[in-house]
C-alpha cells in the first residue's frame, strides 16, 4: 500500500484529501447552511443608505446619468454590486481587512467583534476577511467619515492623510474631478460596510446624547476610538 | 535509487521501440524559458508594488498600472507563471526517466505547453483589467478557471499515463508526483468554484483557507520534494539515507497537510473547534518536516564538500534550511498566541516570501542551473561566476527581506495592540518597507545575472550542437 500506485493514488491522493475536505470544508458549510444568505436586492430592500442619497444631492446630473435617475432601491443595489466588483478588482481586500477579531483590543479600535451572520450575504461571496492590514479594517467604516472625505481620499489620499501609502484612484473620477460611476459605487459600498450593525453609526455605543441614553456604562470610556479623533465623523 | 532503476531497467526498454524519443528535451527548455520570463516579470511587478509603500509609485494615476492589480500579477505570476512552468519542464525531464516510458503524447505535450501559456497570459490580462476573483492566490478570473482546470487535468493524464504502467513499487519521487497530480486538480476545482458559486459567508472562508494552503502544500510542496528526491541522490551519487524516513515524510505530509488550511483565519467566525484542529495539524506537519530534513542532511553526510563545489546542491540545501526555518516559524505563528499579534502584519508577508522564493524558487533555480547547459547543448555555463552572483544575491536578498518583514510585523502587531494611532504604524513601517524594496532589488539583480548567463550560454554554445547533442548529453547523465 505505502509504495504502490493504488495506495498513493487512492489513499494519499483521493482519500486524505476528501477526509480533510469533509472535516475542514464541508463541516463548517453544513453548520452555516441554514443561515439565510441575503441577495443584494434584499439588502437594498432594507432602505437606501444616507450617503448614497447624498451623492445624488451633490452630483444630481452625473448621478442620474450613471444610475438612470434619482436614487431607488434598484440602482442602490446596482451601486453596491459595482462597488463590490471594484473593491475586489482593485485588490482593496489585500490591504484592508473586513474582520474584527476578539483579540489584540481590536473591538476598542474598530467596533464590535465580527459575527458569522455579518458574512451571510451575496457581497461576501467569496468572503472578504482580508489577509493584510496596511490600511485600517473597513468592516465598520460606514458613516465613519463623510462622502467628501472619501472623494478627496480616493482622488489623492496624501492630501488627507500625509503618511498614507494608499494609491490614488484618479480613474474613479471624470475629467472635471467629479466621481464617475465606479467612484460613486465604491463610495456607496464603503459607506455601507457596518450599516447592518445595531451600533451603526456609533460603533462605540455612545450615540447622540439626546436620543440614546448610554447603556453600556463603563464602555463609554472608549467612545472615541484612539487615533480616530480627526476623521470627520458626523455626530 | 533512481540511478539504479534507470541503468538496470533494460527489460523495460522495448517500451521505447515505438520510435519516440524518451525525453522531449526542447519542451523542457521551452518551459524553463517561459518560467524564467514570468519569474522576472512577476518580480518586477512585486518591486513596482513595493514602491507604492515608499509613497513614490512611478506610474500613479494610470488605471492599467493600479498598484493593487500589479500585486495580483506578482503573486499569480509567481505561482502559475514561474513555479508551474518550471515544474512542468522538470516533470518532462524526470518522469520519463523514472518510468522509462515517454509521456502520453508528444502532440498533447506541446498543446499543454501553449495552452498553459495562454492561461497565464489570460490571467495577467484579466487581473490588469480588474476582473480578479476574491480568492487569495486564486484571483484567476472566473472565465479562465475552467480552462485552467482542463489544462491541469490534461497534465495529470499526460504524466500519469507512463507512471501507471510501471510495475511494482514506485520510487519516492513518483509517490509525490502521483499524489500531486490528484491533489492539484482537486484543490484547483475546490478553490475556484465552491466559494464563488456554491457556498458563501464564513463557511467560504474555511474553503478559501484550505485552498490557499493546499496550493502550497499539495501542489508546490509535493512536486518540490519529489524533485529533491530525484536530483539530490543523482548529484551526490549516493542513495537517500533512510527509506523508512522517506515513507514517514510522504505519508505524514499526505495526512496532515490537507487539514491545516483554516489556520489562515484564526479568531474568525469559523467554528473554534476547527481552528484548534488546524493549529494541531500545522504543528504535526512541522514534526513530519523534521524527519524529511534529517533524511536529507544525513544523505549529505560525508559529501559536505558538495556544498562548495556543486552549485545546484548548494541551492537545494540552502532551500532546505529555509524550508526548515519556514516550517518551524509556521508551527509557532499558527498558534493562537502568535496570531493575536502577527495576523494581518508583514510577518506573514515575510513568511510567504521565504516559502515561495527561498524554498521552492531556490530549488527550481538550482535545478535549472543543473539542467540548462544540458538542454541547450552547451558544454557548460558561459560564466560560472555569474551563477555564483545569482546565488549570493538571491540568498542575501532573501535573508534581508525575511528578517526585515518579520521584525516589521512584530512592530506593527504590537503597535496595533497598544492602540497607537493607525498612522503611527505606517511611520514605523517606512524604514522596513524601504529595506524590503532594496532587498527585492538585490534579488532581481541576481536573476538578471542568471538570465544573462542563460542567454549567453545559448548564443555561445559550440557550433553544430543543438537538439541532437542535447539529447546525447541528456542520455549520458
């Protein structure tokens, strides 16, 4: 068996691979198989993103040319889908993670620890955990910064963050410097990240004082994430 | 052992009476030429990307030169252009010698060669036009995947044909190759199609983890070790030290390696008991690797002078030292303790460079250093000293890059844990990123020495030599 063709082919080649796949691939698949996986249309059904509407207010003519009219659930879904394609095609996910781990004080920096349900949608197929964090985690990025910040940052990152090593994505803009369809789509996608959380857009639980009484007591000490004080958050 | 088989297999030689040459020498050479071309392209792509980290990207603002896309060309070019082509050439050299039979078909072999170059070129074009698939190392555009899989199946058919006709027990090299042909097809199918079409969310993360690690462990590693078991005894002119340890090494790798993939996503929403399993099997792989390393260094015992006098042997054993280093590192970094700090940092980037270039790149370059003069019908290398430059620039550049990135990773990881402002980790990384670019430049200059030597060896070979004398030289080995 150990040195024969059939032993090597059937046991080492097929057998051990299938065994490993059953344990390490099929088992988690079966564990999560009953979790519903949202389509982009179902996501859009839950309501339009504030930042998507704001892109229309800021660039109405361009927006209507790229998306065939004012914001609707249909073109919101189209923008999310295109934004996700751009995010994958430009390899954003090789320098930005979308996963907050329960260690290394990550929840203090980014917000709540990632939960399996967050990945049960079409835009996480294949999943975008990420592999390297040259730039920040983006899974709680939605509404953290304004559209204007993102426009300036995509066009020339160093104009906003002098120490950044992020490339300039000038092809997300037309010749006048207005965002084109890809530019509006990627901003919509990034502003959507984290919007499904109950904490959104106040990832540290503070909320506006007049509306949401503080419920997390001692947790309020980390209301403003360290290193994030100058990021143009709206409150 | 393969030497003995080749010289005592006279009763099998009638298999050659079909009127075909045993080895398609020209094809081996073509594969190596393609491999070296892609290696240099992929390394230049990596260098270009490293300039982005220095805030001096020379082609900023040009969509086709988007740094992220060139990062994908770097990793995919290394995997499918450099390493796959070099292995295919090596298989055309070794498999017919080990089986005393030619591969399935001459026309099929040439078809596969052109088809594979088309696959790699299509991948590069697809990545540069923004059509990547979100599977690390499987970014091959979805429309290329079925073609690539068909190509891998043809490769398996072409080489399994002679192997399956061999009677009785097979030599170690063929265990690794037979298993590798099965694994590569299964791994590629799993990684390219399941996460894209059949399973989403955290469960797709488990499968992507398996894919990333199986591509290293079940495609590159078995072909690499099979190559070592073939060339090292031939070059040292002595058998492998322990057949028993060879068995332990192969079967241990076959059992434990496929189980390790989820260690890429520790502390993720993938069920924790599977993460524990991945950590344990990763540590088990390190124990298996130790037996293989012992076997090869005991084989070297008494022939240590070969490290000085025989450049291919030096490449091979340097690669083995790096292999042991990288596996030992892996046994630690895959634990939950290390992952808290080093996940998402440059530590992992240093690790992967040591694996793909320091180990498998070194082995393949050593193998080419041994074979290329024989393939092109030259008596020897145009300038042996250029090959020495190639070795030393590659080795020193690799060592500098490895330690540079590992240290950078520790600094980044601890700064993040200490909640330093994000920008601080960029400022702290800047000198390490500069060092990385410089060490990468050293490696690339080394490859230019080798490429120039290959070209000059081709041009200056003795008049009247060619395929015939190459075959004669090959037969004499």
